[in-house]
C-alpha cells in the first residue's frame, strides 16, 4: 500500500532543513565586526528564552549577524562589516543602523545605545524587545495605531533607500507600500496571549 502523504511529509521536512541551511549560509563572516549585546532583552514582555534566535540586518537587508540565546534574557552577537575587497555585500559599514529580529519577528531596539554599526572591534549595548504577535512592530504586545504609523512613516521606501526599514516590509518584497499597511491593519486590536 502506497502512502503518498509520507512522501510529502519527507519532502516537507527536507525543504525545512534545506531552507534553514540556506538561511544560515547567507551570513558571510568577515574580519570586521561589532559586538552587539544585551542582558535584559525580551520576547512577549518575558526575558528572551534559551534557544531564541536573533538576527541582525544592515540597511540593505543583508544578514550581518546571527546568535542563539544561551542564557535567559542575554545575547551577544558579532555583526559583520562589509569587506571592501569583494563584490559581495557581506554586511554593515560604519554608521549603518542595524535592524534585528527575534525568532523571525521584528525586534525593537530599546537602548541604551543606538543600534548603529560603529567601528570594528567595538561593543554596542542594545536591549531588544519583540512580540510574537504579527503586526506588533513596537513590541508592546498589541497592534494599534503606533504600529500602523511605523509602517506609514516609511511609505514608498525601497530596500536600496536609506529610509528603508526591513521591519516595516511585512510582505518582504523590498518596498514599503499599502500592502504592508494593510497587513498590519488586518491584525488591529489583537493582543499577545497571557
């Protein structure tokens, strides 16, 4: 007896593994990096759980850093700089504002330092806050006008523009438009589960 669902399940598992490996391959470490760290970062108003994955992106949306939480609430991550000797964009350059995700959800930097790539070898203290609630861009566990205004303030920004913020590009198509605003608005009034 044939079980096509088993084959489909196996293929789906392979796709997930391949996609995870492919995502990790996007990170191109270079000798230039800035260490970003936090010791009171949160997910859904709770300390970051062990195993949470934090990713850092340069303004062009290039994956520049990745770290897994090993101590609740704490993270330390090398965010790599671009190698000027190659054509590949490996990461940030001095002055770039870095954006973050926690478990794939947009994370809000809450200081005390600005989330800027400074100079290789420096350490930048940036606490992060994220919510698993889709559309909660400011990480306060609800979807409201503040979240919609965050997207609207980046209206018509494209990936190559300095105003582009990957957190506001909710459909991931490289520009911020009415579709992104509608995706947030569709979750209006939702709150995190207790």
